[in-house]
C-alpha cells in the first residue's frame, strides 16, 4: 500500500468539495502515512481545511518559475501515488502529475481525451451520466476498492471565531427570530469579468431581486446575500431593486469558514450552480440550486435536503467540458436564453411544492 499520497485539485471550490467524500474514503480505506493536497488557490485550500479538518494543503503559485520551484520541492517528498481529481481533462494536470515524480499516477479518461493522458499510468474511464461525487469515488478502484457504500457523511469544522462572527452578524442585524433565506446570486468570479464561465451560470439580478421581494412579502423573510468581495457590486444591485431594503443584508465574509458559519443560521439557501451551493448542500441545509447552461446531472447539490430547478431549453446543458471538450468554457451562442425558462413564479411554486417555504 502507498505511504505518501499527493492529490491534485485544480478546479473550483465546488468541484473540490465534491471530492471530499472520496478523500474521506481514501483516508479510511487505504493504509497511508501522509496525504497532501496541491491546490490551485487559497480558497480551495481553505475549503479542504474546513471540510477535512487538519490537512496539509500546498498552493501552486502562479508563474512558471515559482511553479517549478514548488514542484521540485514536491519531488523531494517522493510520493508513491499522485491522484488528479475530477474533472481532469487538461494537459497541464497530466504534466504536473508527471513532474511530481510519483510512480503511480491516477486520473480519468474521457470520450474527447487530451493528448497528454499518456503521462498518467492508471486511468479510470469517466462516465457522463455520473455525478461528480461518484466520478471521484470511482478513483478508489485504482486501489482495488469497491466504492459502493463509500459515500461518507460530510462534516465541517468551524472555529469559535467563525461561530462568533455569525452570532455577531445575526445579533447586530436583529434577525435571529426571522425566517432567514441565504442567497448566492453570483458564481465565484468578479462580477465584471465577462470572459469567465461563471458569468454564464447566473440567473439574472432582476430575477433574484424579484424573488427576494416575494419571499419578504409572503414569508417576512430576512434575506442574506452571500458572495465574495468581487461580487459586492452584484449584491448591491440586487438590494437596490428590493422594496423593503431593510430586510436584505449583505454578508461581507472574509473567509469560507465565515460564510459557512453564517450559512448555518439560514433556514433555506438558494443559489446558482456555485461552490457555496455545494457547501450549503453538504452542510445539510435545505438547498435549491438554479441551473441554466451547466449540467445538473454532474453538479446538482448532493445533500440529503438538496433540490434543483433547471432550464428546460433544448440547448441546455451546453457545457461540454470535460467529456466532449478539453476547454472548460461556456460557448453559448443563444444569449443564455435557457435561464428565461426559469421564472420567479417557477421558483416560488417549486419552493412551496417542496414545503421549503
């Protein structure tokens, strides 16, 4: 059995969270001395610490020089195994796995596979009808482990300071006795960044504002708008369109742990397909994800009390990565008309049907 294992996590927060059940199973079922996780950025590293507890995370720095220096340090660790988490249909991931120096390098293969897959030597076929959680769990077969029944319960680890942040927020805004609805209207990127695919994963700000108005009118709800500092403009635009602005609060969280602690206070969480949606789902909150161009069969919220509502447009979903493309980008030619198939009335009716409001 391997002594040292390196895990590569180079997608977003949501994709990383959907690998946590696999990592928990790996820790429980594979005899090891050390598991390290190489992450794309600080936010992903924080997501793993929040959900796995004490774990060694290493952030791959930007730039060729600093990146190579980090990889040279990793080679000195002499890893037995390197595992690339799903989705992994990028040549850069294969190269990093090869440069890690690990003897056993585990990845997925796809229908439209990248030219560099030969750099890996243990390949698990990805299946397009599986959820990302299951795609990652299938990697256990590389260790001759049947992943059936391996869906570990998800836990999260909050510090006293995180819990105090949420308590202070609720008390300061006098909303502790309200029906609290958390909403994430963003998708993990700068609101003004027109080029990143997260821009195409957003239900419109007008729809979110109208939904806030309905929830306040019908449930006297307190609305907490979540999102990173780069989504502040989006949150302010939504609040400005709400009739009773005193019922809408902006969550200026400085860390994922702060966001999790405040999300735990919510009676309901509504979100686009985003990392916060997955975090809320695994925290066992009642969650409704709103899906347009992305694939619900891959990334629907996977919690026990999770639901999703999706566009019924013929062109949806249109994100071809990773099964049919090596480019992780939405190439919508229809102006995201799929989201027009999901109305505020649809969402309110769905919430009532599921007895969430």
